C-alpha cells in the first residue's frame, strides 16, 4: 500500500498535469474560432471553382488537346497518396484516423496491383506510415516552422507535386486529409487530386457557355490553381480539425485528472485515518500497560 507521502506526491503531480491540460484546452478553444472561420470561409470558393472546372472539363474531356492534368498520363499504375497530418500531438485520435484512412487506401490500391507511394505533409503521420511502408515515402513537406500554414505553403506543395507528375513519378495522386465538422467530429476523406477528375456524363449541367479564350487555354491556367485550392483547403481543414480535436482531448484529460484526484484524495484520507487510529490504539495500549 502506498505511503501517505507517496499519495500526497501523486495528488500534487496529477494537479500539475490538470493545470496543463486545462490551459491547453483554453488555448485550443481560442484558436478554434479563428481556424473554423477560415476553413468555412474557404469552402464556398472551392465549391464554386469545382463547378467551373466541371463545366470546362466536361467540354474538353476526350479531346486530343486536353491538358495533361485533366487527361492524365494514359496509365494508372503508379499512385501517390498525399497525406495531410498535423505537426503537434495532444489532439486525440485525429492523426491515427488520417493514417488509418491512408493505409486503407494503400492496401486497396496494392490489392488492385498498383504501385503506391506517399507524400507526407506534417510530422505526425511519418512514423506510423514509415513502419508499414519503409521504402514508400517519396517526399515530406514540413509545416512545423510556419505558425499558420496558408496559401503560400499550398503553392509550394502543389509545385512539388506538379514537378513529380511531370517527371513521371506517379500517374494518379490522391489527397487524404481531415474534414472539420465540429469539435467532436473530424472525419478523414480521400479525393483524387491529379489528374483532376472530369465530371460524369450529364452531371455538369447548366446553360451553354461560350468561353474566350478557348477551354484548353483556360484550363491550362485553372487546373494548377484548382490543385492549389484543394491543398489550401486541406491545410485549413487540418488546422480547424487539430484545434477541435485538441480542445476535446484536453477537456477529457482535465475531467479524468479531476476524477483521479478525487480517488487519490479519498485513498489518502483513509490511509491517514488508519494511521491516526493505529497511533491512538498504540497510545491507549501503552497507557493501560502502565
């Protein structure tokens, strides 16, 4: 049984931890408002750009002059998974869920006979993916040196991916990233990034539009921007998801610390009462012996 001194030390240690988790929870709650607003503000632009891309791609798909980013390489043998994780921990199961989604996609592609490699954004996904695919990591992009990753980082990531695509390092790229829904829910999703998927037949809809200059020239400009926008949106969703998951995890940790403090306090009081009772018995027994 632990001594009174050991119990007192454990109580003080848990109280110190509780202060840290409470502070972390408050910081995450303050950051969440800004990160959530940024992620939600970017979504309408992405949706509208996707609609324009669908309209253009529906007209160009299948033509001989279709841009490579839309037509692809003519093969789908080599697949690249762009996995967007956080740089910091203490955010519950967010990163493990993203890695689980990426590994599931990788296993599915490998089962189809495809070659799979990874491009990792953020630190937290590197170790678990490297354990299962030690030779499968093509490149990393470090965002830990940037306080709030934004469009500049999205441009840099897109530039590296486009360079790898032009060099023939992959045929198809998929983006694996979290989608922020609430502080309690951040679901990972996988979308095709390169080549930009053309809409299904009849899904583009809308009125007939004449483009000037022609569709190929517009797409040559919009396709790289569309890829940057998707990556930028993924970074914003990651930041909001990280803060939401961190706030929830730290709230649970603070509550658990409080429960543990209560249990240890009860144990400490019982041990103290037992010690006092033992001392009284010894005093009374000694007095009676005299």
